[in-house]
C-alpha cells in the first residue's frame, strides 16, 4: 500500500506539470523500484551477450521494402500496413527478449507472405524453455533467440502455450519456421534507424527504469528513462505531432499499459543517444 500511495502522489505531481505525456496507476504501482527492476528489466547487456553468444551473424545488406518508398516519409506505422501482430503480456516473467524477438519475426513473415502467415502467433514459451543460452524468466537477448532459431524451428503459441515460467523443453514439436540469420547493430542515430525500419520492424533495447516509462499512459515520452539498457521492445514506426518527432514502440506488458500496449518516445536527430536509449542497438531476423 505504501508503494501504491507514493506512486499515486508522483503521478498527480507529474501530470500537473507535463503536457506532452500522461501517467496513470497500473499493475506496477504497488511495486518498489527495485522490485519492478528485478522482475521486468532483465535484458542481457552487451557484455553478457558477448560472453554467451558465438560471433554475431550478418547476412546481406539492409534493403528497403518495396512497400515503403523512402525514409523521407514524415511518418511510418507498420500497424497501419497490417504487419504487426497483437500486443502480448509477459506477466511476472523477465522474458521481454523473447516477445520482442518473436514479434519482429512475426512482422518479417507477414511482410514476406501475408496470405501464408496471416494470424501468426509464435511460441515465446519455447524460447524460454529451450533457448538455453538465455536466462528463461531471468532475462536474455534477441540475438541469442535468433541464433537458436537458426538451428531449431519455432512452433506456434497454440502448440506450446505461455505459462510465465521456465519449464522443461518440449521435444517433437510441430515445426513451423526457422531463420537464415540475423542482423544486429549498435549505437545508430535517428536517420539510420529510420532507414532500417523502412524494410521491417526491428527489436530494440530501451531503458525502462523510470517512473515515466513504468507508469506511462499516453502522449510522447520526452524525459530520460534511465541509463541502463534493460528492456526489449519492438520498434514499429515513427511520426510527428505538435512539432515533436517520435518513435512508436510495441511493448509486452499487455494492452492496459500505455496506448493500448504501445508508446511514443521522442526522437532526437543526429545523435546515437536517443530518449530512453533508443538507438543503442537493434536486431532483426533474416529469412530464407
């Protein structure tokens, strides 16, 4: 109750001063900052990834999708093009990396062949249970997910449903799809990232430690979210409102968080230090 009341006072004070973004009480309001961080902010950092993974695999060059003319467009929203799957909820499991990676893979498959993959819903639980180099509900990284999917097919959610905890890896699954490789890059500015997502949505790392990110309800986040890149989301587009350029991210905290599960975050030009750590790194799969 003490945490809830403290966060309620913070929200009242913040909303009384801010116009571009609003906060609200949500399911995280009764957690302390440390409790929230321990459960939800577990994405592996770059040093952890380097000690766990093989050398990262990059195939081919970045190509623009034929569906998008160029990156001079003032806005791009892959949701409007029908290439973003529904918002999910990771629950009380530090599995953001699995949701971000598979959301990005689902988008890539829809772009490749919408008729074949319409209604696609891949199994995050398989990643949690079977991608052993990741940490299950204690964190992981999208590059490790895609490395796993280069040798193992991912199955569908209906065949391997989500249970919010690591369990024994199931064998003899209904194979659905695997990836040819993946592309990962670090510390890019807004122009590069805008160019990259002309091709498809990508998974990115962000800092989710601040009260603003944690209890975000609507508007454009323009304040710092913390120093550590500790959370994974999907970047699905960008736009402009009231003179502010912004990124659009898809989170995995359910539809009651933010703008129906999404957030808009201020875009800053000509710098690799974007609001909430956007641009620190991005990853996307390369399909067969």
